[in-house]
C-alpha cells in the first residue's frame, strides 16, 4: 500500500480523521497477515515508510507506523504519506548450546 492520507477534511473533526487513517492502516496489516502463506514462508513481514511526502518518507518498523502518523498529525501537517509493502518472512533458528562450549572441562570430561 502506497497512499497519501489527508489529515484534514472539511466538516470533520481532525481527531476523527486521524482515527480513521489509523484504522485503515491497522485493517491493512490485518488483511495482509491473514493471507495464505506460500511454502517455505513462516510469516508476513513488512517494509514500512512514513513521512509528509513520498520523497521525505523515512523507514520505520511495523510497531512504529501508528506513532509516526500521530507525530505527523501533531506537527499540523495536512496529509501524511504511508508506504507498507509486504514481504516473505522466514524465522532464523538461533544455535542453542553454544554457551556450554565456552565452559572449561575438568579431567573427567564433565
């Protein structure tokens, strides 16, 4: 989703417009996460950018998208640009038991 959301609408309270924008963003995340996963993929990951325009958009993590939209609204901006692109996510298994290798071994091998 690449979209420029207006934060001010004539005849509507700015807080209600902001809440509608945040609702649409959350709805998009939920819709994308509920899509069927292809083989070899563990979860849906997202590349997110938020800014006042497409050129000035900065990369943010998924959990900070709503906060970035709030920050843009507090500056008094008339619109905010949000870019959310879904991608395949694969879990990386951390090696376990490597901490045991660093410990000294006594004469009996224990």
